[in-house]
């Protein structure tokens, strides 16, 4: 099964797949459901979005130290480049509108993380990496 949307394709968008370079990397990508949500956000914003991180294998440096697989390792998250507060606000609102269960980062961090992993929480936890 090929995972893609109108504007995003892991075969041509290398950051949607793991980029760790480890010899045992499985080059996993975000799943179709997650990519569909990102496409909805892109459609709502009306201009291109730059994905800076998508799926990550267990060998990725940001995943190795985690006790449980993170959002990216579960193929349910993306980081989107963000360099201004106006875009940050739009991305966070749209991520919540399209069912994100976690939203993090800021224009100051240079990206916004959004994830669609299962949770019992009714709110959308947000935080900054700074």
C-alpha cells in the first residue's frame, strides 16, 4: 500500500520517513491516517508546509533513550517547520481541530510537533521544547 496525499508523499518527501542512517533503519514513514490529517491542515492553511520530521525507527537518536515508543516511532506524528507566531497559532489550532492528541513546540523552537496517538485525555496537551 502506498502512503500519500495530494501534497505529501514519503517517496519524494524524505523527512516523512526515518532519517537516522542506522544500518538497521527500517525507513518507516508516518501512517496514512496521520498524513491525511496533515493534508487537511495544509488545505486549511492554503500554502505549502515543510515537514521536518515524520516516522522514526527505534534506532533514531531521538528515540533510543525513550522507555516507550514515542509519537514519531509509532508513525503518528510530524514536526512542521514554523518560524513565526502567527503560523504557530494557526498550526496549533488546526491540529486540535483535526483531532491531534498532542501539540508541542513553537516558532521559537523552529517547529510545531503534532501527534495523533491514542490517549484517554480529553484536552490536547501542549508544551514548548525551550
